[in-house]
C-alpha cells in the first residue's frame, strides 16, 4: 500500500494528473469565461515568479525554457502592440514549431548555471529562436503555411492532432528525446522540462484555443516552480551521500514534536578502520548501507544522519518497548548482513579462470545504540545528549549493543 502511495505521489504522476485534469476542465467547458481574465493575469505573475526563482537558483535551463510561454502569452495579450498583423494561423504554426525546436536544443545543453558560458550560450540560443519566431509571426506567408502543411502521415492520424504533420512529428521527437534524457537524472528540475513541453504541446497539438494555452502555460510555470522548490528543499534537508534526511531536517522536526517521543543515537563501530584500511570510498559505501538499513526501521521510526558516522532515529508517540524492539531488530540485521569488500580490479564478467579465485572478503559490521526517552521540561536537544551518553556506555560495554538511559 505504501509503495502504491509513493508511486501515485511522484512528481511525474502529479504532473500527468494535472495535465489530464486541465484537459478535462477545458473539454467539458467547466471554467466560466469571466475567470479567464484572472487566469491570464495569474499566468503572467507565475511565469515571472518562476523565471525569478530560476535566476535565484542559477538554473539556466528552466530560465530559458520559461521564456517561450511568456513570449507567446505576451503575443496573445498584445497582438496589436507587438505585431503589425498576428493571425491565428501564424500563431498555431510558429508557436509549437519554435517551442519544439527550442526545448529540444536548450535541453540538450548541459546545465552549468545561468551565470556561466553555458548559461550565456543557452540564453543566446533561446533569444535567437524567439527572435526568428517574432519575425515568422510578423511575416507568415501562404507559401510557409503550405510548406508546413505538407502531408507526411497517414490520414487516420489527423484525428489525433490539429497541427500539421511536420509540427506533430517534430514535437514527438522533442518530447521523446527530453523524456529519455530526463530518465538519467534524479533532480526534478531535469524532469520538469518534459512536463512543461507536454503541457504546452497539449494546447498546441490538440486544442489550439487561446484559453487552453493560458491554462497550460500557467501549469508549465507551476511545474517549474515546484521542481525548483523541491530540489532546493532536497539540497537543504536531505543528506546527499546517504539519501536520508539530514541534521537540519531533524532540527526542523523538533519544532513539530509532541511531548512523548524516543530518540536513539546510532554509531557505526570501528568506522575509522574502514576508512583507514580500505579508503574513504569504502567508508562511504558503509555509510550508505547502514543508512539504508536504518531507513527501514519499524514501528514508526524515522532515521536522520546526524553527522559523520552517527545517525539519529526518532520515534514520535511510541512506547518504549516498541522502539527498543525495532532498534534491536535493525541492529541485528546490520550485524547479520556485514559488509563485503570487493576487489575493484575484478573482471566485469565471470570466467573459468575467475571461478577459482577466492570469494570476496566479508567484514564484520555493527552499530552501537543509545536510547533516551522524552522527559517533561527537557528539550529534544537535552534528550539527544542523554541518548549520546547512553551510546557512550554502549561503546564501553563492548559495542554492537543497545543501552537505554
């Protein structure tokens, strides 16, 4: 059940759900016409905020990609101010064409920050494409219209899209490329461009209405903002090595803590030996393995990396016996598992010659745990100190054990 819940609330699932929801609202005409004025103002506001956040977080990719919906919303809002003559045919041909090409080229460049040579190059490409698009919108000719509408696909596919075959093919190529490349990254700012382009293309290829473009532009801004905020939160509160919440997240959790809780301090036994004997890379692997095991602690425990080889497990609103049972279980699991030291120079594939080689050496791995219960009038920091004292006693008692103060 938890696994299904995690999948439903992933970034990709939420973006897809938002696109389908807006599509349904538009298809069934559930949004009153008088609301579109306020939605348009909101679209401009959120696009500007998203662009500001991308500048603040030094993300050149999102910065340049957000310029496209902003430019075309300005074109729709002020057709007589910026253009001598802006026709519907010009907009629904040039806009999807430039977005597909722009997103494809801009996403292909590495993210090196906005204030760098890569950032300047990406910004220059974006402004160049938008400049050509501006010219195309002003000078859209019947010859260009005929060329873009050259039949390329079977006629039955024309029911899928209102766009020309060439624009449809180019859009699919751009979406497929960005989607496949985004799979290589964990950061949501690398995944957001696919959903931003998908939302824009839903309007360009399927609906081709100004109202739909307004709403999907608003969605693209919200997608970019959520990705930027999520990645910023992850950098601040998630430990980059182990992937579990950091000490800052623990301190934040203390602010929402009730009066009844249990804190456990966990320390890896003889961790210095792993670093000194096998190197810091192996030491990092040990930290990851222990963090992974601690992250599976039962009875509602939440693991945090406190610093170095020390971890904290927090139980909120749980009985002492439940917490100790869960901690003893995870301590024994770590000890049973141990840590396998593999030869870095081992061949990638086994052969008859390597079958005679001795098996990888398994090193003993254990943790010591100190536990302290909440007390009336004591702060969480003071309870951590008591858990640390209990941990020190566990170390003195021979390690690989749990002591509750």
